[in-house]
């Protein structure tokens, strides 16, 4: 797939299965991430890889967060939350560890981490995988951040679920709604 084709066809996966990226593919994903635009060369991004059995512990974190946020959640809802960790063979949590002393605004440091996350998704597609970008309450939860080795002030910008789409997954038509979002400014 050439680069423009890749961009024009980008979409999230609806379902993902094995195989996930192997170590070689993962390295390419992370190298692609590290090419993200980065004001001030702060490299604010952190990538936390969650795979195999660690997904069960990540699922526990998701369920515990839901219980904290909504104590009345039913056991079924908690189980559904826990199982989200098994939506894909691999999850990459993308965080921005922001430097509060930098002259680069914090928002720009987060945007850089977001760009790194998008690079991962695009690189995954180029390698024959696909992914989904999720956040949810867990991304804003201090306990989840701590469990992943982050500080409360750090921003979890993405949980990238990565794997292989089942054969026969529909390719939706190209989107045409971009024109209404564009204007030509002439001063
Ligand atoms: C920062 C960010 C957070 C997101 N969080 C969620 C989420 O928690 N749950 C969800 O269903 N979609 C989430 N999305 C949207 C999906 O990743 C996806 O882009 C959207 O469903 C549209 O599908 P498409 O990517 O195929 O166009 C998020 C997107 C971004 C950029």
C-alpha cells in the first residue's frame, strides 16, 4: 500500500485477533512513533507495551477503575470492562510525560504524543495489522496511571489495541465529508 492509499483508507478496526505484532514489527511501530513531530525535542512520549498474560492484569485495572468511578456497576458490567483488555493481542499505552518547565506549552507536548500514537496506528496498518485508539475513564485515572508506572500529572493519550483483522472485514467507502471543513482564507 503506498502512503497516500494508506492514509485515504485509514480506519479503526472493529474486531482484532491474533497475530499481534511480533518483536520485529513492534520495533518498527515504536521507531515510527519516535518520528512524531516534537516541539523542543522533548520526546515527551512513553510507550507501555501490554501483551500476553499482562492483559489480564490490565483488565483488572480497567474493571477496578470502573468500580471506583461507578460503584453501582453490575458484576456483568465489570466483567465486560475486564474483557476489554482481550480485544486485541497487544495494547500500547501511549503517554505524554510533560515537562512543566519547558517553554513548549503542555498542550503541544500532548499533541506530540498524539502524533506518535497515530504514527503507530498507520505503521501497524502498513505492516498488515490494524488497531483501535481508545481512552475511556481509565486514561484519566490516577491509579491506572500509577499502575502503568506514570505520575498523575502525566497524560495517557491512547490505549492502542493492535492485532489482525479477520479476513473479509469490510472496507468502507472513502469519506467525502472533508470539503465542508475546509475554507480558503484570503485575508
Ligand atoms: C484521543 C482519542 C480517544 C478516543 N477514545 C475512544 C474511546 O475511548 N472509545 C471509542 O469507542 N472510541 C474512541 N476514539 C475514537 C476511535 O478511535 C475512532 O477513531 C472512531 O471510532 C472513528 O472510527 P474511525 O477511526 O474508523 O474513523 C478515540 C479517538 C481519539 C483520537
